C-alpha cells in the first residue's frame, strides 16, 4: 500500500506539474560583481526569470523572435523553452539599468552576449561578452570593437535590413558601419555571430521590458524592403 | 616660356560637380523610409507613430505591487519546477542492480520591489532499488533497497543579509559579499559546489572521502575581492539526515577563484579546509584504528584540499580537465585522495566522452589487528570510462536528456576484490 501511495504521489506530481519559469538561463557568473562593474553607483538588483514557453503569448513571441532575427534559430541554443534572466539594477529606489544575456552559437563554440541597457531610451550602454569561445575572442572583446555598439537601439538593426539592400553606403546605417576587427581572419564568422547575438538580445528585451516600442521600425523596414525588391523586379 | 594653360581640368571639374549635384538632387528626392519615424527630425509635423515612438518613460519609483494571492506570489514569478526521470542498471560480478527514479526540483527566488533577497532550492526523488551493489553515483543507496523517498538539495539562500543595516553606499560597496546559506547542499570541499553531479554517473571525491557529498550546514558565502570567492560554514557532519550523536560537527572553508576566471580562461579552482567531527559508519568499518579511537560513529576529521578544472576549446568541441586532491586524517589514520578526469564534449553537444581515475589512500596498517582478522588494504582505486549521447544538452543545463554507458574498473580495493561495474543510464531533466 505504501508503495502504491508513493507511486501515485510521484505520478500526480509529474502529471500536475506546470511548466515553470526556469531561473537558470543565461545568467551572469557573479551578478553582484558583474552588475557593480557595469553600474558602479548601484545599490541593489532584482533577478527575473523569463521563459517564452511559460509566458502568456509565448508562442507568438517565439514566432516574432524568429521573424525579427532574420535567420534560423539554433536547435540547441535557441529553443522555445530556453530560459532567460533579466537583471534590473537600482540606485536606492531608482531604476538605473537593465542587463540581459543570451547564448548564441559561434564558430568556435558558445558566445554569451550581455547588454547593459538604458532603462528609458532602450539604447545599449555597454556590450559585454561573458563567455566567448572563438579564435577571435581577444579582438571581439577589445573595447574599441564593443564601443561601436554603444548608443544603438533595436531600431538601428531593423533599419540596417533596409539600408543593406537599398543603400549600403548610407551613413544612417549605423549597424552597417560597425567594423569587424577580424575581417577575413581566423574567427571572422564570430563577428557575425556576435552582431546576431546583440540583435537577438535586443529583440528579447523589446519583448520583455520595452513594450515592443521598436515594432514600427520593423514593420517599416519590411514594407520598404518589399518596395525595393518590387522595384528590382 | 609661360606654360600653356589647358581647359581640360576645368571641364572635368564642372562635369564632376554637375554629376554630384544631380546625384544629390536625385538622392534627396528618394524618401528615407524611416524619416517619419524619427521623432526628433520631424518635430512639429504630424507623426503617425509619435505615440509609439515616444512611450511614457517608466516611473522613477516603481509602482507598488498589486496585491496577489499567496499562490501567485509563490508560484507565479521566479518559480522553477523541473522534472526528472532516471533509469539505471548496473552489472558487476553476476549481480544486476536496478535503480529507477522519478523526481523533481523546485527553485524559488523572492524579491522586494528593488532587490532579489532569497532563493530556495530542493530536490526530491522517489527511487526504486533492487539488489543494490556499490556504484559510484549511489553510495547512499546501498541500504535503501525497495522504494525510498529521497531529498538531495534542500537549502535557503539569503542574499546580502546585512543590507537592512547598511546605507545605500555601504550596500553598493558590499554587494554580493555577505550571503547566508542554511540547509543541505554540497560540501565546501573540492569542485562540488561548482558542479552539478545530481544526474551523472561519474562523481567527484566527497562521497568516498567523507561518506557523504552533501551535509546540513549554515554559514556565509560570497565575494571576497575581485579575484576570489569564499564559503565558510558550520556543518553538522551527519550526512543524509540532520542528527546529533555526540559529534561536534565541522567547520568548512573554501576560497575559490572568481567566476570571471572560468568565463575568461575556462579555469576554476580553490583551496579548502574541513575540520571537526563527522558521523561515518563507513570510516569506522574501514579502519580498525579509526574504529578503536572513534566514539561510536563519531570520527575526528581533518582535510585540506586543492582543486582545479580547466576547460579548453578545441576545433571540434571542448576538452575539460579536472583535479581534486585532499590530504588529512580520520582519527590518526592519514588520508590522501586524488581524482583526475578528462572530458570531451563534441561541438554539437550531442556526444561526450569522459575518463576518470580516482585513488583513495588511507594509512590503515599501523594498529595491531584482532587475531584472525584480515587487515584492510590501504588503497581504493578505479578507472572509469563514460560515453554519453545527448538528446538535449542545454548550455544552461536547464534541459538535459541523455543515455550513458559507464564502465568502471576497480583497480585496488581496501575491502573485497576488484570488480568491473558496467552501468547503463537513461536520464531526463526538464
């Protein structure tokens, strides 16, 4: 009887379990120290776990991510049930920053792309690679390369889709002007993977905490690109 | 003679200027598709996207949280529920051991409006064991034939516990330094605190070294400085159940490299000390001299440990090398333990191979034996090969699914004869 009860309890637990938000997503290795480095004036931080498959409208968000990232999602690193961790940084009671990380596959292994964001303007304050397994790691981690991302928003990435096709020389294409520190060299694919990681991170941040404020740019880029393609025909 | 002036450069210049002017005019005629989305450039003009472009900034002070039911509060946010299935069969010397389980893990974090302040983690398993034999990942299971409800991790972390006493400046200065842990978790010796061996067949040293790999404890952990972390605990020294049988318990301290070394160089490592009294029936059974001096199962214990792990990316995947070593004593017996492991994981994260050598030496032979009793040997050592095919191997370890074949060849035994143990394991954690 005891065995039966134990077995029943186990089955009930498994059957009744709701899929919960995982809190073990792409996390900072030492949140307190890493966040302090990014925001020296901070006093406290909050961690929030996000997982698309447990969020209301998660399926639609996942589809949106796929469409907006502009390339296939990796079946190991970028699944529907991949957990994410969002850090909100405070000075006293004031929100002074948001930090979020994603994993993307690179040529040499995993690339963990963390963005420290301005909570109001949704601009990148700082790009930080946590884990970067690449022959080009040194060049990609160099401040000169990472600095090129400061001030960019998701809108700049959507605009890049249009400018790349319609006017590659445009000085409005801020993303197109980002210079690869390893052009043609070993690990050059990891430059593209890193830029893709930044874009993916920004899309998720737009979904998670910026109330999709960059959607008009995505829609406009799509329309404009369609016109360019129609013109080419 | 005055050189003859040519008109050609002026003509070329004029032509170029005209071309540029035409190009500029025609470019100006093209409408930038994003122009009307850029609010700063179009201020004063009707912008159909203005309300989207300029959303209300977030409030300076977070709004007070809406009242929630206790269930929403507990399960609604930062609550993780993971399920686990493990099916394992081991074969050795004609004996077949089946160990099957279903389990779950909960992880909950609590936050105030401005800070995450606590986390709770618990792992449970309902296990069915038939004909248990000694295998590396189930030392505690030898006496648990049949059904058994087990807990593994069971602990509460309180983050930045002195914050209520600190000014904002002090909070910032000591962020991550004073975290408090109470409950049951891995011992602060070796790499176990940084390694999840919950589902693996290959284990680290602690279970064999102390008789348990987890213990009940309370103490502090956190950041010591930019390069080092610390763990400092009082441990009950009782292993699975929290119990007092006269032992004083142990103090455990570990200083380890900051996680940034792992991120930047693939390097983990630390030094650790554990001293005091623990309960260990196995240590008493193993050594006559320990049995003679121990107070029942209470064993006077001292260990100093050194550990390191190095992960290196290779063109087809990752190589990881692990070392754990401890020296010390059980009562008056000197003890020396070593563990070496090399592991390869293919880039696809689908296939893994690992090899491990472990050796536990204890200076058992100094005391006279009872007549007719065989003196135990000084060394337990074995070599193991582990092959894994992963169906899922999430980099964050939040989804794991594998089949594993593990072959362990025991080279020397303190008690009994060396055998070969073959284990086949199916594991899923999601």
